């Protein structure tokens, strides 16, 4: 991630006040609801705005025609989904990597059709050398897949015939007799496989720590929108490519060596059998404790104090109505546990556990961190009580969610520039997946907008509460929305969100249309509707579709029906379009008692934004614009600021809705002195007696706009002050405005700028929790005093100082009038 994205709005919010109002002290922001502003559409309104129907693919239309789904967003009278009951026994004996599985499946046909075939999904065949994958893998990723040693139907052994080809992830079995509606069939499997040395969501973490997932055969989902009623597409492996499974009930056991602890999806059924009395008591106490209970330490496991001391120990679980189960085990992990009330109305608690190696220091607080996330999800967003009885965070080298257990990398992600995405934040994201996809049964293989999109929106809202707006915005921009703007944008970035992800590959499916765009859409919709109406529609969607398999159209229709509004204009704009985030400040016209600010929606998204207005008297106001301004005029709008004050400058700021071309978000505009050299900054004195301009440095002589840039993360700004102050005073004034502490001895003679002697201050400034290098040059002409401010990561500024400063300063033009 290019750290420059962190600073795209620094000029507008921190340094730009120097540019916009000559170091004036800003006034408190004014909300757009204040009567001082109005918004006027400046483009022809679309006929019957919002009435245009949403595109619906033919397979989805067919589901509505069959009555399995209703136009009002409810499940239709003919809605159905098949069910399964699994009884699974697993044997795993580290350091031996072979996993042995026996399984009984009772599969019930709830459809109205006779079923002659059943497709059996074998996800771990994606690790076969010949399997279809979307990126290259190392030899340690590869295994022998999941061979089926024996297969039975209703107790009769049947020949197992794998799907043709080398590495199919499913096999279609022919039933001896078609399965009638309402009837069940019993399937038995005996299989084995070797856990991969390279863990990817599952695999070997260390020689005696395994995370085991996707380890059993299962019937592919029966679906009213798939060909022949079943999902029979290949699972083409890519890191982050998700899966889609039917809801099922599970009884399963894991047989492991003694002195190994096991953590899994579901409720542990036999703690008194697998744990020695003192440790079973600790675990039981944690189930009602508001405090963190340490259940076991690694040295206690090694001494044989924790588990039963037979050669092997069989741990048993139950989990009802979930699409997946997974487990982790280790002989040297810390085991912490506690509990938290997740349903204030009934006082229902959920057990919260953490399993981690001692070196995973961030995990020492993971039980409390997880409790925080579960309370937030249960009471705020989505605001529905956590639907399960347990939640476990296991350090397994990934950041992946499973029902009631998450596989966490165990350390925060360094985003650069002093930004860290902590384990607390990453764990919260994975835990918030409990609602979407698991409780809601999302087809995240095809429509991750309903899975990662919702969870990423909840993640941002959680961070707002947990770490504050400044840090939450910075992390969201760095990790999420910066992927939609240059230089991260790629040829597939603008593909509509509604495009089925199983028909795409790469960052389109794995990032842009899964996380960033839908999350921003939901946050914009929240602002458009208001929290109360938005939450009411969201809750109705959850109530109608939990435990089922909703489609995006079910969500759209539910929001339309429950809000009393036709929101199709918004859904078309965000989910069915090729739009992207890009606004432009097209002009400012000042009249008596009113200033009109015209904003063009270049990229097209119906996004909220701030209009920042700096006045000649040194004050400043911010006017918030709701996405509703784009409903009747999607291309342009005029914001009327009713004020008798003289407007000196205006800027647009989209916040986390990062702008693809922020250089046109400032007025007065910044004309380039070279058509191929975009201006860093241009500023004229208030009375027009002086101006200063700086352009970007050329990387080459090819004359291409892409050949001009600043070092990564560096932001520049200019200041013009009236005559009468020395360069030293200019430096002090501007440094003080950013609370830079310095000694007079730091102000030194520097390179001539525009042929004029200059002074230089080199210091640092802390913005939020991040420290930046801060350089300011000041010099005087016969018309005014000028300053050049450069802000950025210390390493980038140091490189600039050592190599490019002399060249950059030569691009400065002073124009005394």
C-alpha cells in the first residue's frame, strides 16, 4: 500500500488551512443541516427518479417466477433448502500429518423434485498438483488431495468414481434410487489426507500445532439459482476465495494424543472426560466469568497436568445449523477463556476463548478484545445478539473466519507510515463475520458483497468506537478505499459490484467488489437513510433471511419495502454501475449574501462529502453533503452557502470516500505552468499582489503526465503572507499552527528559491499517532513573504533532502504583480 494515500487530504484538513486561510484559526465545523446552505440540482433530473428496475440475471428471475423468492424481499411461498446431519470422527496424531476421517451424512430432500444425483464437494482437492488455481503455489502447498477410501449409500458399499480430470474439487454420485421429495438418504465416507506444510487457512502451523478445516466430504448446496439445482462449479483456489455450503447439524469428535488441547466450532460435550478435574473446573468457571480465566499454560500441558492421560483423548462437539466446522490443536498453546453477555434482553452469555503461543504477545488480551467485538456486533452493528454460544480465536497463521472459531495470524499488520492494523482490529473483523456470512447463509463464493462488504462496514463502525475517527479513517483509507484510486486502481476496478465473483478473478473478486465498494455503499446508504431507518431495514433483512440463502435482490427488495422508499436509484448507482469515487470542484460564484459552489460528480458514485469554506476574515466552516444530493441530479449539484462573508477558498473532502483525482477538489484552481507537470500547489495573495507556484519534478524527459511525481507519502503546500514579516517570522507562524516545537538555531540558511535567499526549518510533527518529518522554507520578494511546506515519512523526506531538493526548489515560480 502506498503511504501517500494517508496524506491525500492533509492539505485540505491540516496543511491546507495554511493555504486556504493564511494560517487563520478555523471555526467549529457547521453541519450541512444548518439553514445557511441549500443544494440545487444543476443537471436534468432523471425521469421518475428511482423507478428504474434493477438488472436481474435470468437464473435469478427464474427463482422469482417459481415463487422461491418474493418481490417484497421475503422468502417466497415455495422457498426450500435441503438439510444434512453429519456425524464425523477425526483422528489426528501430530507430528504425523495424516488426518483420518469417517463420516455419516443423513441428507434430506426438501425440494419438490426427485434427486437422481448428488454432487459431493471435496475442497482439499484444490491442493492436488493438477487442480485449477488462480495463482501459483509452492511445493509445500501441494498434497495428495482427499482420496475416498470407502463410500456407502444406505449401508451398501458403492464404487467411488472421481470426477474426470486431474484435480476436480467435486464428484457427482448417482443414487441407486432417486431421492423423493421429503425423503432422506444415508451416505457414509471413509477418507484420509495429509495436512499441507504450507498453511493457507488450514494446514501445519508448527510440527505440533495444526489448524484443520474443509476436512470432510459434504453435499454441494442445493440452490434455486444454480443449474440443475446444485453448485457444480469447480472450486478454483485463490487465497481469499471463499466457499458456499448448506446449513447442517454436526456431531463430531477429534481424537488426538494426550497433552494436546483442541478448540473447535460448537459446544464441547465432554470436558470432564478430556480435562483433569482442576482444568475442567477452570473452563466451567470461565463460562460465567466476566474476567479472563487462564485455563491452561503450555508448561502445564507438557507436564501432563491438563488432559486425560490415556494414550489418545477424544474431544466431542455439537454444532447446530451452521455451514462449516473447523478445529485447531496444539501441545504448547496458552488457553484463556471468559464469557460475555451477548443478549441483554435474556442475559444470555457466550463463551469467549483464545489459544495462542506465548510469543503471540498481542493475543494476551484477545479474550477481552473478542468480548468487545461481540458486544459491539450484538448491540450496535449489526445490532443483533451474537447467534452462537462460543467464540474462539486461534493463532493459526491466517486471518480467516469459521463458525464460532477464527484462525488469526496472531500479529497486527504493518500498514506503513506508523499505521498498524492490530490483532484486536483484525480479530474483530473475523468475529463480525458470525452474522455475515454464517448466520445469514450468504453465497460468499458468488456474492461476497453480502459477506465481506457488510463485515467491512461493521469493521469501520467498530473502529470508530474503539480507536476514534482519526485512526479509523486512516486505517480504512490505507487498507480499503485506497485500492479504488490511483495508483492502486487497475483495469478491473470499475467492474460493477453485482458481477458474480465466481465469474471473475484477481483483485476484482478478492478486493474491490468484495470489500471496498460494497462497504462504502452500505456506509453511504446508512448516511442517506439515517441510522434508525437503515438499521430497521437491516434488521428486517436479517430476520427474514437468517438460516437461509439470501441474494442481493432479496436485500434490495427488503430495503425498498421496509423503508417506504424506492432506493433503486442508489442501488443502481453503487452496485450495477461502472462508477468510481471522483468529485471535482467546478466553480465558485460569490453573490450578495450567498456563495454558490458547483460540484461535478466525475466518477458517478452517490457519495457523501464535506465542503470546506475558508473566509477572508480567517474563519472556516465545513458543510456536510448527504448522498441524497445525487438522486435527481447524478452528474452535478450546486451547494448554496448563505453567508455575508467573503469566501477566500473552497475545498472538497470525501474522507474515507477517497477521491480518484484530488487535485481538482480545491478552489481557486491550481493551474499548471507546464501542461505535463501537475501543480503541487498554487497560491495568490489576498489582494492579488503576489503569487507562488510549485510543480512536480519530472522523472524523465518523455513528457508524459505519469512521469511526474513526489516521493511516496510526501505532501507539499505553499503559504503567502503580507509583507512586513521576516522569513524567520514566517517559519515560526506556520510551524506554530501545526504545533511544531523548535529551537531558533534550527532556522538555517538554505538554497536560493526563485533566485531569492531562503531560510529553512527542519523538524517533526505528530498527526494522530504518527510522526512525520516537516520542512519549511521561507523567503521574501518585493511583494510578499512566502513559505514552502513539505510533510512526509522521515525516510521519504530524508531521501528528498539528499537528492531532489535543489531540483524541486527550481520549479518554484514567484509572480509579483
